[in-house]
C-alpha cells in the first residue's frame, strides 16, 4: 500500500489520489491535520515482540495498517489539530507536540521506499550542506563565507573586489515583539557602511 502523508488542503495530493484510484493502486491518505480529531492511532509492542501500528480515520471508517505500507509519498504534513475543546494554550501546544511526535514515530518506524524521507528533506534545507554537495558535484559556486567572526568578514569583504551579498541561512523573518512588527531579511548587497 502507498501511504500519502499530507494535509487536507493539499490540492496536488488530490490529483495524486485521483491518479492512484484510476490505476487501481492500493493507497491511504493520512492528513496530519485530521489527527487526533478525526483519527485514532495505536502503537503496541507485545511481550512476544510483535508490533502493531495503525491509524483509524473516523469519518471514513478506514484503518491504515502500517505493516501494509510499501512506499510513502511525504508531502506537506502540518501539525495535528486537537479538538476546539482543548482551549488552554499550553495544553493545546502539548497536545499538538505529542500528536505530531506520535505520527512521526509511526512513519519513522516504516522501512520502505520514501519520496522523500523527512530527514532527507530536512538535511537538504541547510545551506551549508547544499553548498558542499553542489561544489562536490562540480557546480560553479561563488566564493562563499559563512561565519560569526567579524575579522573573517572584514578580510572576505576586502578580497571580494566585485562585491559581497549577505543572506539568511535559514529563515529570513525576524519576529516582532511588543509594538514592533516583524521584519524580513532580504538577500542584500553589503556596503562598507554595513560593516
């Protein structure tokens, strides 16, 4: 069985579902935002070492048996959504974190073909790793420096006579606090005054 890990709003996955249906392939769609409101999950390890792993989709009366999964399409999961009755912010966050960890534990326990495995995606998101892989593959990479050492920055700036740009490594958004709104850090040309 093919397991599609996604969310209810993923329209592209709707097309994939239609294609799999037309091809009469066995699949299950796990919308992570339906957990735990519309889904019940179970992981059990018995005294004889047997593992039982499933998710029951309540509105479809369907069980996803993780022992039947032969491949996974991992596409845009989002955090679980507890019932609106869980209103206290701290308790709600706890439920979301616990639910997400349970789901991740279930799918990390799968030993099958992944497109694409979440750890591979997470690893590929890191710019340092991207630059190393691209360089190893022979891509032409501009002279690059990633550091928190001000002296190294000054030396690099002096060497780069054609100019220097700066960009965030991860997220280019600085959250605001109090009466200050958030700010975006764009890829920018570095001027002498910036130093």
